[in-house]
C-alpha cells in the first residue's frame, strides 16, 4: 500500500492562478484591494463569478469560523474586499466598490460602504497608477475624489505625499490601531441617503421622525433614531437595554442571548427603515443596517488599558457589525454618529447633552474618535452637506493572491 497521494491523471485539479492584489489597513479595518482591470475577465462584472472569487480569496465560507485558507482575519473588520477603477464619472478620479465577505456563509454583502477602508482607497489609487502623474505633487497633499459605488456618494481623500509617493508613516494616532501612521483626512460629501422621499419627506430619517418607537419581540418597546447617513444605522439608548455604554467586546459577544436580541433589533429596524420587506430577509443583508447604543459620558478603561475620562468625550457609543460588537468604530457608523449628533433631538444628540454642534468626540471600546458634520435645516428638513474625520492607511503586503483556477467558474 503506497503512502503517496493519488492523482487523477485524466481529470487533474485546476492549478492555482495568481491575481495582482494589495493587502491594506485602512483605519481600524484590513482588506484585500484589487484594480478592476487586474481581475479575471469573469470577475470584472458584478455577479456570481466575482462573489465566488472574493469568497475564495478571503477564505469563506468557513464552518470553523477562522478563514485559515484565505486572507480574511475571521472578524467583520478583516473580512473585506475592495475593487478600484478609474472613474468615468465627471469630477471623480476613481470608483470604489466595497464587499463585506461573510465568514461562515457563501455571501458577499454589497449593500454599504466601509468608512475605514475609504482611507486606503486614495493611497491605493495613487500607488496603483490610477491617477494621472501630473496630479501627484512632489511634496504636499494629493486630493483624490472617490465615487463610492455601493451607495452612490462622493468621498474626498486628502493623501500626504513625500518625494512623489504616498507618505504612509507619521505621528497620527488612531485608537484601535497599535502604531501611528500618516493622517488621511476624509470628507464624506452629502452623506445622507437621498434615494427616496420616505414618510415625512426626507430619506435621511426614513420614517420622517428623529425618534421612533420600535416594538421588537423578545426585547420590548425601544426608542430609536433611524438614520441613513454614511450607512443605515439604528441608534438606541444603552440604558434601555440594560447597558451603561462602557461595555467592551466580551460583555456583548460573550452573551449569545444578547446577540440574538441585537439581531432582532436590527431586523425590525431594517423593516421600519424600508431596507427590507420582512424580518426574514435580514440574513441576506448582514452589512446594513448597523445597530449602535449610546449613553452620556462616563469614565471607563478601553480595551488597550487606556483610561478614557468622562470629561474627554461628549458621549459613549458602542456598535455592532456583522452580528458582533465592533472592537472600535466603523468609519461609516462614525459618519452616522456625527450627522445624528449635529441634529438636535436625536438620541445621539441628546446623549451628548443636546443643542447645536458641528463636531462630537465619542468613546468607543478602543478609545475615542472625533467626527465633524455640517448640518442645516431648510423648510423643516435637515440636510448634512459633509461629514469629516481623519484616519490612516498603510500597505501591509503587495504582490499576488493565489486561488484555484476553477473556484469562480473558469479553468
């Protein structure tokens, strides 16, 4: 009996292919970035082939929940893929498409943006030759106008340049990221959803109300602010759920019953926001909406051990992503926080003390984050012209990813 593996010579398995790719950190997330034209032809168009390819690259679906056989890191923050291309849209440099790859199921969610990885799109586009060379200064800042194709919005990234190349190292510190790096300032223009009218006349608040009442089986009646800004987000009060707002990941993620309740809130909120027709559809829209809970300031110790003092923040916010409490804060949720904080009467604004404001600093599990928003009320309708925040980005590895040549339908 031979110990050597057998090979079916008549039907040998497809060899691996390699695809140019870059592994980048953007904000508190990591993802695999591709230029559209580098993808295999079948994956250059939306559809089953593209999804199958990205699933295999990231290592999903993985019943073990580890993504050992792929580039994913088995968390919502590290199971991500990005496709960037030159833009044909006037006034924009590149198109940016984001895919949130499920860990334990064969599903790529294209329903929203990743605000953290948005910080890496400009640097990737510059380094990848997607901008004209004459647009890149020898020293200074290169402004990259990005069309966020998932949600149809413009993001302006201000990328530092040294010696004609992206400056990645620096002294900018971001809670949730271990090492400092260069600061990338981001402007999210007109971040509220304007795709429909909604009840009450404005899609930023899809029900037309700043605060709604949600009736969630197994949870009860909850006051909630439902907002489409940055990403569809459901805000509830921490106290209404028995929380203080100082919780770290284990307090929520280690409680299976709590996760079930949060998913029920998310599903019923999604129906109320008009994102789905029935709660049963929520499992096919995992990336959106986000569920967050807010509380007035109080002191706590962040996951790194850093002390966050009550007087250093305006409010506390905890957010769930892909069914788990996030280790820091999603960038798109930060846009929603800044937007809601700027509008008097929302639960976010009230937790921050109420009144008008154009910026807010909030505490999250890894520390603090400041986000600004410019809001105005015209004819009884609120509009936010832009939200602003700073992140950082860094190339972790570049070269090629390898996948079996038949994993997406081609040989």
